C-alpha cells in the first residue's frame, strides 16, 4: 500500500548504493586497511506519532546526527 496514508505500515526496508568513485572523490582510501566512520539514520514522521522519531545506528548519546566521534567504525579487511 505504498503512499496510502490511511493504512498503518508494519515495517520498512531501505537499500542504498553509492558508486565508489563518489565515496573516494576527496581522496579517501577504499579497500583493505581503510577505516571509515559510518552512521545510518532517519527521521520518522507519521500521522500516528505526536512528534518525529529520530532513529540511528549506532545509538548516539543524544539525538544529534553531527556527533561524528560516536559514529561506528568500518574497517575494510
């Protein structure tokens, strides 16, 4: 029921693809030995919620998506 606002969804899935050339455009390394910071987040707006929900992984100490030092570490093997 995509975009059918009266119904209530039971879950969701997201998939993202970004070309490596865009991820490394500023000189970042890609491949074995590379270390990156990563965070996945979303704003959840719904007619069923009084306020928006902020979801993030990894969890941050408080809802501020700019806390880069708390992002997860992605190490390429």
